[in-house]
C-alpha cells in the first residue's frame, strides 16, 4: 500500500495539473517527473531551489542534438507546474532564464586530441581480434587521410589499391553544404615503412574478411567483427562514430567520451 506521503504528492501534483489543459498537462507532468527523478526529490512541501533547476537544465542541454526550441519547451512545462503548484514563476529564478537564453547548440564542445603514440599503441598493442582489427583499420584510415566520419562511411573497396610502398586510398571530400561527397578526389598512402607497418594491418583485415564477405572487392569497407569472427554485415555509421571513444577507453586515456574523429584530424594536420 502506498504511503500517505506518496498519495499526498500525487494528489498535490494532480491538483496543480488539473488547472492546465489536459493535453498540455500530460507533457508538463512528464517533464516534472523527469526533473524530480533527476534531482532525487519530490518537493512535496516547497518549490525547488534555483540550483536544483539549474542542474536539470544543464543536463538537458548536455543531451545530444538538443535544439534551443526544445529547451524552451521544457522551460515552459516546468514553469506551468511551478506556477500552478507553488504560485512561483520561472522568472523568480533569473539564472535559469539567462542560462537557457544563452544556450547555443551550434557551439561545438571541446574535444581532446590523440598523440601519435596513442595511434601506434592502439595498432600495435591491442589484440587483433575481429572486433578490434576493424576498428584499427578505421583509425588508420582516419589518421593518415584526415578523414571525417562521413568520409569514412562513403569509402569503397574499389577505391583501395595495394602498392609496393603501402596501401593507396582514393576518396571524395565530403561536402558539408550539400551533405554528400563532392567531385573533388583526393588520395593518401598508408605506409609499410616507419616505426609501425600500418599497411600490414589493412592487409590482415582484408585477408580475414575474404573468408566471410560475399564480394569483398566492391562496396563498403568496414564489416562487423566480434571477439571470434567477422560477419557479412557492414558496420553502421553510429558504431563507426564511437570508434575514437573506444580507442581512448581501451588505452586508458582520460575522458574517453571527449575523443572523436576531430581528435585524429587535428593530429593529422
């Protein structure tokens, strides 16, 4: 049986929501419950403090692909509950309004940068299981080509050629304005010489997927690998995007989530 406190809380919240139009009230309730769950307090007797609301809105802004309009909608939902339940408006928390007003999702978060030694250690010291081998190939290509995430996705087997001095890769620059590869072709070489034979890792990968992939001479380059085997299934773009983070984590680098393909592009430059 529910405690009297729980029943009191539900009734109090429901009484406040009853003053709002039903469809809008449902959205307000969901936003409020998300807030109370996040801060771990139900606010039965008093309105939340500014610091608690600030914590909630900071967490909302940290979520991926949060548009400014979405943050203001949540601001409106919380404001409706505060006004009808406690007789308080969000304007009573000026820091919150200022924070939301200044939120700009177009401002990119700072990212960490790999060192050359990180790439070498990842390629040489991490096991060559199918899972990690395909990820090594992704990192090697991004490192030597300075490739963006989408440029990696658009790579094709027919664009890769084996040469005496290494592996030659042709690709098209990705047009961010047109959201597709443009006609400008570029090439880069993955060498055999140097402190690490990077080309040999690609050759090992290609030799292994020949046993699994129906036609490994055309089409996508990166195929799904587990600890034991490769599968005739290309890796999805979301998994590819996580490879730099996985590399940082397995190397024990600080804040793995701060690493992305820009971390390699900056090193390439």
